[in-house]
């Protein structure tokens, strides 16, 4: 994207983290995603918006090969993470998902203790050599998930006993415990009340200093609050992609304007 010689200002420019080229997704005979091309930047929050069923969650799930788990789903085109093709047969999807973490719409803590929810990923990926290192990863992840102070005295309690907003921050902490580079969030606040939503949004803003965050949201207000880049999907097409402020105040495509002003959706 930036082929000019690196200038002083290049330090402020953001590197491309994920590059998608000519991506098509089929569910059986249904062509769900049509010819999507997009460059997702590092250390940036990118929001995917659009009406229900427009393909935004389907495309999000392409970025860590979650669609592999659906038998009738077929993905074509190229998706590169740091220039490497994530659909290359040599790529292990389990390792990929440690690098590209995912947080779902409904908080889904494991039926284990708060500690074991966080320790699970680092254990299976061999990220800690001993209990002390694992303790350190658990504490650091819970701190990054902005929930450490609330749970530090009850790490042995079940994660399922937390409130909805706490469970979602626990799931974010769990996703970042494997030291991912990208964090995908599929409507992470839609099951939460306004206070919990505000806490998660604040957390997303902090996380972008360390990760590339991609969030699917049905709330345009949320996209406007948390993201720097916005992609508008409609009927399987990526209609428009650009700076969030520009997409919301001066969109180029009439379909984007219709959606933002509430005429379609």
C-alpha cells in the first residue's frame, strides 16, 4: 500500500495486517460473499457494518478460518496475514486461531474456573514452562481484559458465575492470553446492557494499541465510537471502506448513505 520511500511521516502510517483479495464465500449454491477486497490495518479498530444477512459476520469468520467448521462452506480468493496465505494447506487452523483470536456475540466462558478459562489456551499452545509463568500470563491477560480487580480474589470460582459484561471481558482476556496479533469480535456487546457495553468499548479502545481489532456491529453509533476504519457490507458486497468519520459524514456510495440515514437496513 505504501510503496513510496519511508519518510518521517511513515512512522505514523499504519501497516497492513490482513489483506483480502477477490474473496468469495459460498454456502452450497448460495454466493454469500462476492469479490471482497480489503486491507485491514494493524493497531486499528476496523468496524464491519451493514444490514442483517449482508455477509459481515461470514467475512469476519473467513479471517480465522472459522468457516472451515461448516461443511457446505467454500472460500476462494486470497487472505494474507502479514503477507502469508492463511488458507495455505500448510497452515494449521488451530495455530492460526491462536494468532487471530475471536470473541463471540454471546459470552461463552468455558465451564471451568476463571483461572482455567485464561490458562487453557496458553497450556495447549505451550506458552508457559511452569506454574509461575502461567500465573503471570493469567494475571496479565485479566488485567488487559480490564477485569483483574473484579476477579483476583476468586480465580477458582467458575467463569459462568460472572455477570454478562464480566463474562464478555473474561472471554476477551481468554482470547488475548495466547498473544494473538488480531482480535475478531462478532457483535461483542449485543447481549450486554449499556454500562457493560461502555466498559467493553473502552477496553476495545485500549486493545488497539497492541492489536488489530476487527468488530462486527449492528450499532452504527458503536462503530462511530470505537473504530477508525469502517467497511459497509450490503448483499454480500463490500460497498465502501474508508476512514470512519468520512464513511459516516460523507459516504461516496448512495447505498452507504441510505443505510446510515436509516433508509435501508
